[in-house]
C-alpha cells in the first residue's frame, strides 16, 4: 500500500528537520526522508564538529599566554585521535536527539534515497510514498577539482575522518572553510599552507577582514600561496605535490584539503519528472517564499544556493511552515542583514554590507568608522594579536548598514549588535549606549 502524507521533506538536515517539525506542530502528517545521519552537514561534518576543533585550537593558543598570567604549563603534544573519538561520540548523541525529536512530534523517519515518480509521489528503496506537498532540503556537498590526481586529496568531509593530524598540510581555497580548517591545523602544530587562485582569502567579505586575517595568518606561521590554479596532484615518495597551471610545484604535503566550494545535492532526485527547474550548477532557484516553479514543491537551505548557513536554513524552514500551515500569510525569511561568524584565529563577526557594497548602493552618503587596537588579554605578554572593527553608516542620520569585526571575542559579541543593526540603529544610538569596560566590544560604541 502507498503511504499518504500531507508533507514529505526530502533531507534530514537543519532546514528540513526544522520545517518538518514545525509543520507537524500544526497537525500535519509529515515524513522526513534521509539516507544518512540526521542533522545534515552542520551536525555531522560541519558547524558542530568544526567548532569542537576550533575550541581545541583555541586552547592551544591560550596555552601560549599562560606564562603571562603566572602559570607554568608545558605542552608536548595534542591527542588528536582522542579528541576525534570524543567529538564523534558527541555528534552521535546529537543524531539520537534529532531522532527522538522526530518521534515526539510523530514525524515519520524514512531511511533511504528519495527519487521522484511525479510531482506528488516518490520512491524510497522500492516503496512509494505520496504527499500533497514536498520540500527539498538535501543540502550540498564539497567540490573536488577535475584535475589528474585529485583523488589523493580530501575534502572538508575527509577532514573529520582524519585519525591523526598530518604534519604538513595544504588547504586549497580562499573561502571560510579553507581559512577555518587552516587555523585548526596551524594552532595544533601542523605546517600549514593555504593555496588560493587569486590574490587573497575571503574575497567576498569586507576588505578589512580579508587583509587583517591574512596578516594574522602570516604572523602565526602559515604560508600563503597566491595566484595558484591547481593543474594536478601527484603522490610521490616524499608526499603529495601540487602542480599549478603556471608550472609551480608546491609541496610536499602529508595531506591536501580541497576547499573550493560546494555543489547542490540534487543528482538522483529525478527532478525532471516533476518539471522542477534547476540552475546550471544544480541548485534549485526559489523566491523569497521558498517557492520553486512547481506549486507544491518548495526548497530550503543550501540546495537553493542562497546564504549557505545553518541558522538561515532553520529560519527559512520554520517560516515556511508558519506561512503554509500556521495561518501566517506573508511569513518568510528576509535574506538581508544576516549575521555570520567565521571561526578563524582570530575569529571574525560580520553583518550587513561590505564597504564596497555600501558605496555601490549609496555613493558619497557612506561614512566609515574604524578602530584598530590590541585587546587587554594580550597586555602582559610579548605575543600580541590585533583586533579591528569597522562600522559602515549611510546618510545624515548615519544609519548603520554594516559591521565587521576581527579579533578576540568577535564571535560572541556580534549577535547583540546584529539585532540593533537589523532594527535600524544609527551611529548616535551606539554613541548613546554606555560602554562596558574593559572589553573589546566597547570599541563599537566609542568609535569616532
């Protein structure tokens, strides 16, 4: 017998689970189809285990400052294998929590790969399921370059499978995944090289953040190779060697991590039978209401190619359920002023427009407030790390349209400022807020 549902969500990651559970709370009969572990990229091979590794790297960095505060601490080695075991056990517990949350809301978990039969039915492991509505939340996957020997490298997924820390490692890519993983390797003792196609890291972020992070990476001992387009990866007796299009031979390395972007997990869904349109890269275009070109099929999260962030997928999924099933017409996620943190060393917090975007949109109405300083944490020692902050304001009332921070504590301080900026805060609102002293955050309300 074919099972009938009100809603079937294809993909058990953050966005899909959020949408399914919210819809179930409105009384719908819901199923989630997932072939892998519940939680998707974020829980299994993304945000969560990455943050564990960032904490480990941060501990290693803090150890370097212990003597400044009167402690005698020696650090001979780091137990990477032991950390991996504890990290994997933590992730497994989270998988179980997600499964129990589905049970609590009577959401059926269907294990397997979904393939559309038509716009109202799918097949999973030979069983047919029908639904009035479908939501595709299958996420993305890390790309591997189409070059000879690429199979000798690993992706960010493979990073979490490493049983031991490679001593010589290269990260190929300039985005947030490359610089985050590079920071972990470097802090925990690996000889770390970052290889980028153009001239800098984090090209899509504010230029201040890119420049300051690049300086911090170099200062910490990382090597940055620019203008390097991979041509091949060879495995030799002394390790892995990367050859570039312009003839350079870079290496040897014990591991090479491809961090060159992510593709859409749409292969195998048999979308053509539904009439659903994808773009040239396989992503599913949606409007601001997560609607595709097929009325009863929506799409959420990374598979749409829009702001590939876990909180974005969760927010979009919940708002979609509110609008479709919760009698909240017009409810949707506004894809603007989205805050995000890059867990580098030091961390980065950013929300709103970059300076370049603001000048393109507002021209001479833009004014910039900036600050560079060394946080008090580093005051007692010789090894110091600079912090930098930038506020971008527009118009006579100096409404804040962008805030960019790099330095100790940037990851935690941004959330509150993001609320204020989204509500339309002005520079005067910041000026009129009493500073909390001594903190790094106070710099944002004392900029002149």
